[in-house]
C-alpha cells in the first residue's frame, strides 16, 4: 500500500484536511515537507479502527522525522501529521 500512497502523492492526487492544515501551522510544516515525508517513508500500517494508514519512516525537507495519517479515497487525504 505504501507504493500506492507514494504514487498518488507523486501525481498530486492529494487533499489536505483542515485538521492537518492546523497541525502544519502549529508545527511549521510546509507542503513540500508532506511530499518529502511520503516519498521517503518506509512503512504504511493500516489502522482498521479508523480506516486509514499511518505512514512512518519519512523525513521532511529539513531532514526531520514526519509521520502522516492518510486515508485513501478518490484522492490521498492527509488527515493529520506529527
């Protein structure tokens, strides 16, 4: 599933939730950081209770760890970051 997440991000098929935008502001994360973290991620674990994926092992554009929670619908929906 990680490959599909990376492909969707590479195509720009991404929607960022309002909640994720708020977390981005709080943590001073830019859009390029999201794409960098997805491109460099090493794992995507399915969270059945929430029907989403925890994307880990990625780093942002500055080299800092960045974890994303994403949902896969028609687009890749970035639910939150940390």
